[in-house]
């Protein structure tokens, strides 16, 4: 797991409309230039916020990423058995 690569992607995501559009239309293009393994790409593509949380990513990055993807991260945490 490359926490740095994930956090770089997530930090940039909510500020970059082109990156947002690329993730929606062509995830491989969106992930180009970021050091991400297959599991990380899958978690980002599916907006698996519980996985991101378990990997120790910064909670504010997760919150912002989930908001941009229109995912209720609190509900996702609860569904995954993560207590806040």
C-alpha cells in the first residue's frame, strides 16, 4: 500500500475537475502518474471508504473524496462495522 500515492490522488481529486471527469469515464487515465497498486485503484474506483480508513488515510481526505463522489462515508463506515 502506498499511502503517499493515495493521499496525493485524494488531495488533488476535489480540486481538479479534469481528474474527477477522468475517474468517471476512464479510471486508468485518472490513475496515471500516481503510484497506486491494483487494490488501491479498485478502492478509489469503487469509493470504498472503509478500506481507505482502514489503510490509515487522513480522515479529512476521505471525507472530501467521499463528498465529491456523493458517498455517505459515515453510513459506509457503519455498514462495514467501523465505529467512529
